[in-house]
């Protein structure tokens, strides 16, 4: 009888301790390869859109289909499908991933430990590992250790232009630097735990020129980030709260927590799972200066002519479990090409659902986004308010694309110039 009781209590204890671990380590869904009529060489147009619509519904999230349908139905763009390309991540990031593979681990409360540099989990086994692979405080393909971006973002109701802003965006990673000196960890991380800083400076129009936002991000997911804004009309700096990071930026559809698809801080309340692992139709992102497409604003409106390719994606669901946050959940679409085959865990798209469970916002890099003067850069995305059919499209040049001489003059970024209110105010004047 005593042995039976002991066995019973041991079983209950092990179930209580290990069952949550088993849930977190659930096997990932089996890859579902697309087999259908859409393949390289096909061009989807206004004329054949209805014919291919059933297949597009399989290959595009509902928000992407709504955005792309707008340009296709109006005959502003076509959708040529090309062979899938597999550009590798940068040399330093690649080497660091190979060198430190197998050292990172996830502990209590979703925190990542023992990560040094590169992709933490090149062969992920669960949803949490995938989320850390694409987490914004770890260097990614399109925004590495130092980032300087001259941007334009325009507001549209459907395809009708309303207004635009011109801005500078600066970003720096302080941990796990692999390509732009100083490499490794910077003092702000080792001494203060700062993992990332990001600054925004608005240059046009005049009524908001000089608006500044500075965000300081900490590696510890239990330590709140700091965020400050300079308001020109008030001539004051105010500290922002967490709720402010989901407020629309200057009346646009863009919110700071949606930058680079997912800028929100991971926390212990979130529950994550991978819903699907299958092929999607995505914009080809390897567009260099010499490959920039011809663009005519009068003919195409906010829609840029792009090439599309079929790639495997992870569909990651993040439940917030926070009634005070703007979204109840996010759905993220993440590159699932294996790392050794050219995969990067790039975040292509994201969707945010309101607290009533309705699809509200959607955004993504590599999406058609341009301005009246023409296509300026390869880094472009749009943010959609799915409920109102309102869009903010962003386009611009980053300093990686302006030649070696310009690169050497720009990087590494000067801390006092772009990551302080004083330095940013000087730039604004």
C-alpha cells in the first residue's frame, strides 16, 4: 500500500513537472509541399486572376491576398512566378551560426540562454526555437548590426494617395555582432544589458519635422524597454509607455511594435505554437540596385511590379495572454528553408488580431511599396488595416546599397549622433 502511494505521487509529480515541457517541445508539423498549376513561368494577370484565385487562396495568407488582389484586379501589376532563389546570410553570420550551433537553450519564462552569435537554433525543434531564430534583437538578414535607412512612407485609402512622410531610421545591435566592427558584445550590453537601440527622425512634412523616437531594448525579457519621443509642437521629450508602442505613428497604420514585421518584446506570458509548415508564394527579396524594376507611379499607384517565388514557411502563432495589449495574437510567416540550403528565418509577413479575435493589422517586408518619385530601394513593406482598407506603404534606401566608400564613411554608426535625442535634434535642424 505504501509503495502504491509512493508510485502514485511520483507519477503525479512527473506529469505536473514534465507535461508543460512536453507541450513546449511538441513536434513541428510535417512539411506540406505545394503541387499545383502555379509554377515558375506562370504570369498571373488581371485577365486570368479569377482562374488562379483558388490556387492563390492556398498560397497566400488572407491579408496578402487582399493586398495583391487590389493591384491585380485594377491591372496595375502582374504576378510573374520565377524559380526560387536561396541567397545565404552574411559570411560572419553564417560562420557564427555554424560555430555556436547547439550551445543556445531556452529556459524558464521563454528566456534564451547561452546564445553567443548567429542563428540560435539552425535546426529548430519547436515553436520557441523558431521564434528566437527570427527575434528582432538577434541580427537578421535585412537589418544587421548597424542599420541606416532613408525612408518614405505614404498613406493610401485603397490605391488612392493621401499624404506621406520622409524619415531616417537607425538601428544598432549590441550583442552577438558578426559583420560590422566592433564584433562580439559591446559595453552597453556587457555593462547594462542593452541589446538594441533604434531611432526614428521625421524630416517631412514641416508640421511634424523634427519628431524623434528613441527606443532602448534590454536583453532580459523581464526588464521593460525604455522609449522616448521628442514632440516638436511641445518642444518637450516625453517617456513612452508600453501601450504607446502600439499607437499609430503620426496617424499612419504603422506602429513601432510592428517594425520589421515583429518588433514586440517576447515575454513569459506568451504561448507559441507552429500551425503549419508549407509552401507559400512570396515576393523575391534579392533585388539589388542593378535589378530594380521599372516603375511608373501614374500607372501603378502604390503597387510595385515584383517577381514571386514558392518557398516553404513556418506559420507561427503567438498568443499574448495580455488583455491590455493591442493584439490578442500574432500570426508570423517565417522562412523555413533549411539553414544549410540558404535559409535565414527571415520574417516575411505578420498579422495582428484585436482583442475580439478579428484580423486587424497585417504587414510584411518585400511587399510592393513605392513612392511618387519611383522605386528608391530594395527594402520595402506595407502595413494594412484590414478592417478599413487603409494602407501605409514604406520604401527607401539603406546605406548597405550605396557603395563601399559610402559604407565605410557611415559605419559603424556614431552613438552620440543617432542614438541620443541631442544628436538627432542636431540632424533635424
